[in-house]
């Protein structure tokens, strides 16, 4: 991660929440399990096939191919 996000998950969540229109606290609860060893956490969005598919579709629409 690049500064200032490498020291504060909260700052990353704040920026992402402004971009995607979600609450910063919600975004932070999803970022934390992805950055920690808690990959099986209930808030980890990578555990939701629906969430992963939505992200894949949105990324494809803006030119990112997986």
C-alpha cells in the first residue's frame, strides 16, 4: 500500500467510502479482514460470491479485465 493508506485503514476507508458512496465504518469493516490473517471473517467481502461478481462486473465496465 502507498502512503497515507499504509498506516491507516481508516483513511483508506474514508477515501473509498467517498468514491463508492458507502459509510466509512462499513468499508473499514470490510477492509480489515482482507488486510489481516482473518480471511474467514464474516465481514470479508471475498467470502461472498455475489460481492465478488459485482466487483468483477464493475471493474470490467471500466476496462479492467481479470
